[in-house]
C-alpha cells in the first residue's frame, strides 16, 4: 500500500541527493542545509512516535536541527546555477513541441485520478492507497510518473532528474523551508498562550455594546492574527473564543454558521497580505525568480483589501438577519 | 507577576514583526521568535526544543511540492518554457486576461471539489501558467521588459493564490469547514457542514469578480504600453 510516509521518504531521498551534489562541488553550507533537512524529514515519524511515548529526546534533537537550519539559512545565497544554453533549449523545444506538455500535465492528472478514484484501487483485497492524505500521496506518485515520462520524452539520462531538481531546489534555497518553520512557530505560539493574549488585547480596545464595533474588531482581528501567524486556521479558534462566541453570538445573537464561514474567509484575505504565509507568497517569489520578496503580495493585496471590505459588509448585514 | 506572564509571550510576535520590517532572513527570525515566546512563557529550554522539533516535523507535508522539481527541471532543460511561449503566440484568440480568468475559475472550481493540490506554484504556475501569460502579453508585438515580465509572473502567482483560497473555503469534506464545525461542536453548537460551506459562496463569487476586473485592467495596461512602445519605435 502506498502511504504518505513513502512520500516523505522520497523527499528525504531527493534532499539527500541534492546535499551530495553540493558536497561534491564543495558548496558546504548548501550540502549541510539539505542534509539536515533530509534527516528531519526521514526521522519525522520516529520523532512523533517517541514524543507520543513521552521520550522527548528525539524531538529535542529535531529542535536542535531546526535551529541549525535557521543558522545556515542566511548562507543559502541564491547563486545562479549554470543552466543549459537558451539556444539549445529553443532547438529542443522546436524538435519536441507538444510532447513536452505530456509529462507536465501528468502531475495534475495523476493527482486528480488518485484523489477521485484512489479509494477504488484494490488489488487482491488490499487498498493501493492509504486513506489519510490520499491527494498528497497521489501528488507524490504523480511526480515520479511525470519524471519517468519526462526522461523518456526528452531522452535525458536519469541523473539529469536529480541534477535539474537540485538546480531548482538551490534556486528556492531557504524559501523552501519557511512554510515548515512558520508552522513550527504556530505550534509554539499556541502552546505559550500568545493567542489568548491577543484576543484579550482586542477586547480591551473596543466598545462591546456596539454590534458594528464587534463585527469590525472580529474581522480585523482575524486579518491581523492571520497576518502574524500566516494562517487563518490558527487565527480562527483564538478570535472565535475571544470575540466571536462571547460577544457576537451570545451578546448580539449572531448566526453561528454565517459567522464561522465569513470569519474564516475574512482571515483568508489576511493571507494575501503577509510574508508569513510563505508557501503562497514567498515560495513563488523564489520559484519565479522575482527580484523582491514582496512581489507576489504586491500583485494581490488590492484584491485582498477590496474583498475584505465586501466580507465585513456581508458579515454585518447577514449574521444578525438569519 | 501573573499579569506580566500573561502578556510576555507577545514578545515573540514583536520579534517576528521587527525581523520582517528590518528585512532579516525570515527563517532565523521565525525560529528566534519561537524561542523568545517559549522563554517568555517560562518554559524550560528542553521543552522549547521538543516543541519546536515536534511542530516542525508534524508539518512536513508542506515540503511535498519539492517532489515536482526533478520532472519540471528535466522538462525545462528541454525547453518547456520556450515551447509554451512560442505556442501561445500562435493562438490568436487567447489574450492575457482571458487566460488568467479561465485559470482563476478553473482553480476555484477544482478547489471547491477539494482538489486544491492539483495545481500550485511548483506544479502549474512556474512551468505552464507564467510562460503562457508572458507569451499572451507578447502578442501585442513588443517584447516584455524586465519589470513587466516580473509583474506578469507575480500576477500569475497571485491569481493562483486567490483561486485556491476562495474555492477551498466552499469545500465541505476537509479543511476550513470541518475546522469551523469542529470548533463549534467543542463549544456546544451543532451545525451541518453544508450550511457553513454555503455561506462562503458569496465571498467566492466576489473574489472571482474583483480579481477578474483587476486582471482585465492589468491586461489593458500591458497592451497599452505595448502600443506606445510600438509607436515610439515607429517614430524613431
């Protein structure tokens, strides 16, 4: 059975390969960075199982690994790695034409098939795909299928897969890591009571008798907290417990279903403003080789701001009416 | 003393804000913020390390996108991006705005069905959407300058984000809606997931309309700069 754990092994393998290539070229920091990350991904399950059994040592070692990665990050300069000549690429493009699309489209297509029909693939009474995170397992599988197809179509040597993958990985550099580090920060913030402190702060600042003030404080609080945490899911329980349930639902009689739905999407507007939402706003900057870290945010903040106004209006006019 | 302990963990938030404002490398800033708020909450260093390590590895699915890189890299080496641009140039009816609006709608609908990992910055934006968008703009007859090229790429990434976020919220079986339902259930309010998801629909529609309009305006600006550029060249 294919499980999400296999995908993690595959990631660790790829990262270790990238570390090895960097080691051979004496790019020590890059080699160490990808090497430590590979170890963390490969040992992830072990760490979590040990923690469940109340053995803190593996998790503490992982924590040390995270700190080592943070120390190495500033050294992960985005030195441009040698790419193939543009004229050679252009010539290949003319020769291969639409055949190049096939492997690229296999990634979304195979993922789609596994996501929709993965549960029905049964061989000899055994499910081919594990139930948890089936779409992501499908994504990992689709990447392997696409790589094989890409090597076949372009007649490249298998080693090219690792070499080209590593070129893109080094282009990403520390940006690849930021989403994980931020998720870790979210865990620490939640465990140290940062959320309740923020909610208390908001409640101290507004006149709670005014329904409008509560709506605005709730909406802007969702945005602010999402901007700080980089994730609306982290903001939701905090603001709901601090403002949503006691003030809007219990005091002013808001409809919980509408408040929940609109509160969450208001938080999503905040995701469009913040570098903390790294996998959406910083990773693409690196992937698209944009010059400024905030280029993607600059392209989308106006949509987010207009949508925020729409959401606050919808909230005020709908939650007290149904 | 207890009052102080209640507010002290907010120092971690301050570290994040200051670090981003001063444009330090974000990774050490974020890790430092975690350590600061852990210390401020009075946790021993061993607990902080374990908390950091546990939270980090339990989110390792966030790194799955790197698996797309070998396949995409091999195709790029064989000229995928060049081919996409050349091909788009031959499609007469496909403008920049039409391309991005169709992508936005497709992304929203796929996300509403729970298929939000089907597309993404590594899977579709870098290899396909961004080169397509560049090719579509260049049909105006003048090549993109560096700034315009960056703007077009950033806008493509933004479109992917907006399509994903404001489609996902309507999907009932996973993520946002279940989080909302679960939270209410813990607080004694029982709701049907479908009732929550439906109320996210107006926002999904508003997001589509707002971003589609912005796309059309941006497309026009690019086309106009192309015409002016062509006129400049003619008068030279």
